[in-house]
C-alpha cells in the first residue's frame, strides 16, 4: 500500500475491531473507505482509523449507531470549518458538549457498577477462604 492507505486487515488490527464489525459500520454509514485498490479492496486512511476509534469508544458507553453518526457529523463539520457560520459552530459545539456530558455520566455509572462487581468478587473470595479450612478436615 502507499504510505497513506491501509487495507481492512491492518485497520482491524490497529482498532481491535473485527473485519465484520468494520464492514457493519461501513454499511451503517459511520465510516466509508477513503479509496479502493485496483483489485477492489477497501483502503482506509488515518482519519478513517480515528473515526473507528471514536465509534469503538462510544459503543461500551451505550451510544446508538444514530448517536454515533450524529456526533461524527458534528465533529466533521467542526473539523472542516469552512462554510460554518458562528451560529452553526456554536450549535455544533453544543451537540458535542452534550455527548461529552452523556459520556461522563455513563463513565460514572460504569464506575459504580465496577465497584459493585469488585465488592461481589471480594465477597465470594472471602466465602471461599472461610470455607476452605472446613473442606480440608
């Protein structure tokens, strides 16, 4: 490949996403290969990889495909910058800010769940340690 393009296998390795998942995101319109090789293989750029990483990070936080699409559209418009009025820029930033706030809230919820799971595992560990001497006798 030329220096700017990667095939789907390399993208899958870099993003830790399966080929099937990357193709699903393509079918959903979340990421579109930047080019095709002469043989018809999908070719991706670093920007495509960055988009997939955003998607990968949003998924465990429970964001829907539509929300992912909406955020990516907003960040694309902000990144392009051209033909964006100040009012539109403010609205785009507000959309992104909403996703950031939702992400922070969901991260906190996951922390609580993780703490409860760790407490549960510790309880089981304690029960096993307490029961171990009785089973040896």
